[in-house]
């Protein structure tokens, strides 16, 4: 079962067991652009799998109101690039109503959205904006990297009583799973590859890139421990710090631009938690500080790859 | 229109307007004494809208508001003491002091939330309405907003979806002629919210918002349509705030003559005079209501003033459920 089929499975089975789950989004009743919601309208009816106009801000606001009334809406925002249109509702209401109401209200809302570079789709269909979201108190942010996590973490997101943004990298949709997870609890990192020389923390599709880089590094005698945070908010600092105390070196890899990326926050937390153990500055690998380009040749130059991760590891490695 | 109102209803409506006016005069007084901090938007002069709509709602009907929300919450049945304590930043407030004047929430009476973002709660009301439609219990969602929200996307987008999905939502525009310090004519060529609604095939009416009976007469069929599955409606109430946009607003953008003209149209005086003439509420009864409300507000003030401030320990609690 691939990543996308795992999403559909989680949605279907959650909807079967909880009649309060409603799906909303552009084209969801006809399966969505990738087929993630295919068959759901037929099974659950178009009153529960609702095609919406292209009006992301109002659709998210509507889902918030429905959540306040006891429903558990799952909204699909086709591309995370368009979450910009819903940031007001997401940041000012979904995230804050619990707090602003002094704990009287809850917003059990899940937003599924596709991110990342794939296929030369250019600056408005390829971004990685997760750091913005992780900066907002009240939101949870999940970035699955495997089919197993796509299913397990989506179930956890839907069952969570808080607004959760579930960010799916488009290039992972047809990935068939070979990565297993120990748990599907939000806020738990997963060690993807054990190693003792350097910790490589990677998110979303970059987990795959980091694992490829680790194989190459092993050939030069560097054993990298690859860790996938899986949820950026809450962040499992303990698992990351435990690894860094062991390896004494860390590289953080994400597809988002480096300045202000989630890597900055992870690095800051790691240096506070494991400063005395570090033998080198924490290195960050990500996209250059530029919008996502359209041309395939520029796109290839934009996205971090095995070579850039290997280079970053070697830069801070004693065996370099 | 008089035929639809009996003595009990007339008394209740008059009492609600007294309550809102007295409450907000107290807020103003406490702000002047620096017993309340923050950005306060009073609805003095607009009480008829809240009182009329509130009187037609069930406890389960969801209500949402904007930044000028005190009167709406009171009309929905929120407790004046806990509201005043919230506005005063006290632990015993509805939200433990975390919301304040612009983010009141009293879900025990289905006053869901208010917002500091103009037009921000309009889509939320659609969400409550979607849940109500699915459950089929005949409840409705009501959202109050001002003319300033008419020109934002969330209003138009919400009209579109509410009409398309026949959601039981009542859009109540309190058109007070000014978006903050700017007259409506400087913001749009479409000066009536009802014109927007009509474009989206939503039944809409514009009424004198200082005439409580006119508001009630317009809102009654709108709410009935919502309850019976006939979809959304919009009620636009032309009104006027007798105070500034916020407490402390020097109010230089309005002519004194204009303000005097609207003061003469005070909705409380108008309704009280009408009710007396119709022999629904006599002078003595009106005085009695006023005295009862004053006592209630005195108690609310005592509750708000004497309770402890929100504890610093709570600053980062209740962020997540």
C-alpha cells in the first residue's frame, strides 16, 4: 500500500467509526487531484464529503465553526501554498480559540495539505511553509515521511482535539512503504537508521534523501543516525537530544528555505539541551533563500539532495 | 406589528436594552477609573438590534459577534458578572481573563465567540449552521458584523456558500455608517449589505435598526426560514453608535449635529415610549425594570472588582486541549 492509499484508508476507517467526521475541500467529493478521497463520497454521501468553492479562508473558518459545534472536520487544502489564504482563520481562530476562551472551546480540526517540490510546478504549487505553522501556539504540525505514518499519524491527527495541519509531500504519494514506526503518537520522533557518528534530522521527503546520504557516508566509514521528527509541533526534543549527546554532531535537513526554517528552532533547542556534548556547530541543509523556480534545471538546483547532505555531514565530521 | 408583542415580551425586551446600556455605561465608567484596561468598543445606541434578535433565539442557537460584542453576549443570556470580570481581566471571567472584551465566549449559552478580526466570525457561523443542518434539530446560527465587514472577502465568500448549501444562518449587519473613523461612502459604492445578499439569492431586508419592533419583524421570518430548512437570510439594521469607535476615541470625524440627531432616535427611549402608549409597560413598571437592572449591574461590578486578577501562572495554560 502506498502513501496515498494509506491516507485514503485512514480517512475511510475513521469516517466509518465516527459519524462526526466530515470532509471538506475543493474536489474532495470526486476524489481530489490525487485520489486521496476517492470513493468516500459514494460510501458516506456528499453531505459528509463536501465539495467546496475555492475559498480557502472561508472554508477553514466554516470548519472551525463546525468543530466548535462538535463535528470533527477534515479539510483538504490542495496545496500548502494556498494555506496563505486561510492563515487568518487558522492563526486567529483555530489556533487561539482554546486559549482565548479560557479552555471553554475546543477545535478538533484536521487540515490535510500537499507541500513540496515535484514536477516543475513552480512557485505557487511547491512550497514548504511548515515553519510558519509550527510558530503558532495552538496548532500542531505533522509531516509524515512514510506510508505507515501517513495512515497512523493521520488517524492520530483526526482523533486529536486540537487543530492539526497534516503536511503531505507530493513526491511521496506513490512511495510504497518500507519504513516502519514504533508508535503513531503525535510528538514522537522515529529513529530511521541507527548510527554513532552524526545525527541527521530530516523531515518529510528529506528523510528519504537523508537515508540515501547515510548509505553513501557509510562507505566512507561515517555512520549517520537518521531521525525523523514526524511532528514539528509538538517536537520530540528528547529523542533528538539523546541522539546528539551520543553522536556529538548534528545536521538538520528540510526542503524549506534555510533562514527561519524549522531547522533553526531545532538547532536552538539542541544547543540548549546538549551544548556540552557538541563537537561541531550544528549544520543546516535546505533550499536557498529564494522562491521555488519552475524550470527543471533550476528546480534540481533548488532542492537539497544526497550530495548536499553528504557534504554537510563531512563538513562537520572529524573523519572528513 | 404591535399585535405580536404581549406585556411580558415587551417588558423583557425593554429590560434587555436597559441591561446592555447600563452594563456598557459601567464598563465606560470603570475604564475611566482605570479599573479596566484594553481596547473597548461599546454598542451604546445600538441596543435594539441585540435585544430584538436575542429575544427570538433558543439557548442552543449559536451566536457569533465581532469586536463590539458586549450587548450580543448579554442578549444571548450571558452572566453580566462573569462578562464584566472577563473585560476587567479577572480570573472569574468567562475566559479567565484570556479573552477580554473582543474575545468573549460564553458557550454555556451558545454565545460561541467574538473576534478582533473584522468579518472573521462570519465563516464560523456557517460551520455551526452546517452542524445544525446535519442534525436536523431546527437550530440556527446568527452572526453580527458591521458595515466595515461588507467589503471583505469572508462576507462575500460566506454569502456564496450559505446560499449554495442552504445553511440555517442569519447574517445580521449592524450598519452604523462608519467603519472605524471612515464613513461608508468612502469604502464602497454598495452601501447596503442587503444588496450583497440579494446578489447571492439570499432573502434580505434593510430596516431601521433603532426601531426594535422593525428589527424583530424582519428577524422573525428569517429565523423561521432557518429553522425550517429554507436556508440563510440577511437582516441589515441601520443604526448608529452614540459613543466613539473605541472608548477614548476623540470622535472628530462626526458632526455634533449628526450625533444629536441620532441621540433623538435612541432605541430605548423610542421603544419605552411606544410600549407605554400601547399600555404594555407603564411608567412604574419601566422604573422597576431599570432599578432591577441597576442592582444587577451593581452586583456584577462588585463581582468583577473584588475578584482576583488572572494569575500569572495561567499565562501559558489552555493552549492545547
